[in-house]
């Protein structure tokens, strides 16, 4: 078994453990007569954590986007794989991920021209997932920035990304330029991602 396969198996084991733990906890809550609002809050945090594990598993399955030493683009140019892995932050609704991926350019110290993993997914220009942007924009239509950060922050207390979330409020005061260019979703439109 290679290193990638062993990580994938470990990820599967963690997810299975989380599901089994949830079943046991629900049975214990039922026996104890735990109030439903407490069960609901606990379940919400656990499901967010399971989503965090599953999304991490998805990223691991995709790999780092290695397409060999060289890549030939459609325009005929040949790009070289730059040395080492290049990190990128990705803030999902489940928490923050640090993605390490291969990057291609004409030569070292040149602009990164092709990043297979980013192109495959496709990832937004900034660190925040499109779903995260949609939720924050939807709330910002009705509430001030401070209220939005409080509401979203409350949802993530006790989850993998909370510490990072609570420390990043200042960053949200200056949203990346691409957020301002997107129109907020129409909540009446079928398929809009709203609660």
C-alpha cells in the first residue's frame, strides 16, 4: 500500500468512527432524555465536522495536480512544473483547508500560469468558497457586516474552523474584489443555495 492509499484508508476510518460515535450519542441522548435543542446543536457541530472530514477526503482523492515535468498548453507553449508544492488556503463552510498543489510556469520565479488542481475544481480567485460567499452575501443584504460575522461565527463555534474564523473577522471587513462583482443569489429562484 502506498502513502496515498494509507492516507485515504485512514480518512475512511475517521469518518466511519464519527458516524458510529453519532449513533451511540443519539442512543445515549434518547436514554437520558436530553432536550432536543441540545441534541440538535450537538448534531449540527458533528455534521459540520463530518463535512470537514469528507471534504478533506475529496481533496486527498484529487491529489496535488501533478501532470508531469512539463505541460503543453493549447496555445502550444510548454510550461515546467515548479519545484516543491505551493500552498493555497481554501475556506469552506466546513472549515479552512490548506491545499498543497503543483504549479506550472515557463520557468522558476515566473508567474504561475497553470495550476491543474485549481482549474479542475474550479477554485475561486480568493480563499472563500463560492457557497461561503453566497451565504455571507445573502446575509449582508439584510444585516451589517458585524451582524453577519456574529451569525456565521455562532454557527461554527466548536468546529474545526472556528478558531480561524474568530480570528479572521478583520479580514472580512475588506472582502476580496471578486465578492463585490458577484450578484447575490435570488432566494426565490429554484436551486438557489439558501437554508
